[in-house]
C-alpha cells in the first residue's frame, strides 16, 4: 500500500491523556479516536492490528472445529428475562426501549441468545458436542471506563459456547477450548500465562483466565515458586500443568497465599476467560434436549471469551520501549515499510521496484511516499511500529546497501545497514 493513499494521522498533542502507555500511544499513533466515554472509533492503523488479531482468533477456533455464527448486538430483553439476568446483571446492562416499547439489550455477552438459538434447532444428543462462536461488539456500561480500549464500554469480543450431553463430555469440550486458547495466545507470540480463576458457585477447576504480563497492569497473577518454570515457559501450557502449578488470579488468592513467601506474582492484564457453568442457563431458561436413552435433559455448557479489542492495547502495554510499540510480527500494522531518503528519480524508482517485489511476496508492505520530511516518516515508523523500515538512498543503492530499522517484540530495537539481498531474504522469511 502506498501510504499517500492511506490514512496515517499521528499526533503530538495526545500526551495529556494521563492513563496508561497504550492509551496515550494509540491516540498519538492515530489508532483510535474517542467518540464518547469508553466508546472509540477505530482508525485505519488501529483497525489493521485488530483485524490481524481477529484473524488469528478466528483461524484457531475454526481449526478446533468451532462453528462461527453472528449474534446481533441488540438482543431481545425477553431472553434476558427468561434467564433472570435482566435484573441481576446490574447497571452494566444497557437497555433500550424501541418504538413498540419492547426492551432491547445491547449484548454484554451472549449466553442467553446462543442458548435460545441452539435449542430452536437442536433437539437431541445427536447435535452435540457443539461449539458455536461469534466475534461481535459487546457493550457494558462500565461505571468507570478506563485505559482506553482496555476497559471500554463498547468492545470487540470473541465468545464461544459449548453444548454437551453430559458433564464429562462438557469437560472434554472445556479442555478442547483450553487448547484453542493456548494456540491463539501462542500464535500472537507474546509471553502469557493461563491461571486458575474463580469458578463461582459452580466450583471445581473449570474456570481459567489468560493474561499477558504487563508491569503496571491492573491484574496480578500468582503461582507457587516451585512452578516458576511454567511462568518462564510462557507458551503451550497444558491444563494439567496449570492446575498443578497452583496458579491463581487475584480474586481467588486468599490473603494467606498472597503474603506467603512461597508464592511469586506478576502484574498482568486479563485477555481471555473460559468458564464451565453446566446447566445454569439451560435450566433457568427451561431448555431440554433428548439424551441417548430418550430422557429429557438440560445440555451442559461453557463459555469462552477473548478480548479482541483489549488485546490491541494489552499487547502495546506488554511490549514497547520509549519510542513506541514492539509488535509481534503476527499483528504488526505493517511488516515492512519502504522509505526513500530523497525525491531523486533514481531513489524513488528503486523504491517502487523493491516495493513491487515485496508486494509480490504477499507481505503486508507499505511505501511511505507521502509528501512529508524523512524525519517525520521515521518518527511515524517508531510510533506506529512497522516491523521493518527500510530506508533507501542513492549512495546506499550504489553500494547495494539499505538501512533497516527493526522493531519486533522480544528483540532489541535496532538500526543497521545491510546488503539489499540480505534485506530481501528477511522479507522472504516473513512469508
Ligand atoms: P474484567 O475483569 O477485566 O472486567 P471480565 O472478567 O468482566 O473482565 P469477561 O466476562 O471474562 O470479562 O469477558 C471476556 C473477555 O472480554 C475478558 O477476558 C476481556 O479480555 C474482555 N473484556 C471484558 N470486559 C471488557 C471491557 N470493558 N473492555 C474491553 N474488553 C473487555
Ligand atoms: Mg473475566
């Protein structure tokens, strides 16, 4: 993409936003714009990152045989009355009256709608196990939206719902979803941890949260010192490791455990949550299916949420330096951006040629041909966080060299001069 045709709107005047690093960065980098408290427009650069995260989340669900569908943002109040959550959910639930005075709810989650829908179409054990998911905007009228899109009122969530005939089968679906979440966060490519979370009145070992490590994140994860190696491993957890490792999130951790020298802790941000809740909704909503023996039973359910829009900000908070974000290549807004030092036709033609070659490799590449100074372009490269910025000038081209700025999670930011062929090999490696 030629950046003169794109919409890059970096700003210097957003530093007065005194919240967390990601919030101020996302405003300065022109990724989001606040529409109302806790409600944001996603500008093209921010949307590009969010779409890449969404794609990873979708692919991992699809590979795990979950089935995508789409629940509307506005849900009928009647299903929320059926589950009795219309009152108990609290003020976070935004209710709207339509012209016929019917109540609509802007969905903060979709257990009711999905349960209702599943039972309209699925009458027996033959329809299970079944895991439906949707990636849809949610609304929670948070009393204090904060840190930009980390705690918004409107946010994009991927939420999956499993339906099974028996508790044992439901636990197997739960385990399958745990594996899918491990794939998602491993693919995103930043250190993360799965922790046991509060499973409320249901009890048992079947509520887990996924967290990114963020030094000043609002959450805290704890674990037994003995299992520190799991915290360092940071990928491909098994459910067994997590349960044995004694991971706990803050709600679950008793004062005793928190103060005990046995434990180590780390600040973090919650980015995913899996929850098994059995027949909580199928029984309160009075839904039955037929089991193998022909008996009417309530299906057993779990729900599994990933904070897609929150992840954009959480990744920035987890991986940046004082110049800007260090994105994992998997979600960077551009993998490669080409810059020309001067407007000389030799340099510009060369950049066009290289740009064309990298486009042909199928990479997400930009050519910053905007009519602004080289300094401003480099400034934007740091602020937005292209994985590789390649700067071509006549002298470098003559000696077959290019200067590259590398900004990638887990690697030290660097500026170096390399052979052009070496740079092209780096690009091939990104495919
Ligand atoms: P939190 O404890 O952070 O308020 P939650 O536990 O209430 O979140 P869940 O119901 O578990 O949220 O939602 C699943 C996922 O959706 C969370 O793990 C988080 O990533 C994301 N999420 C929840 N609330 C918000 C919000 N207000 N803004 C952005 N993302 C959110
Ligand atoms: Mg949660």
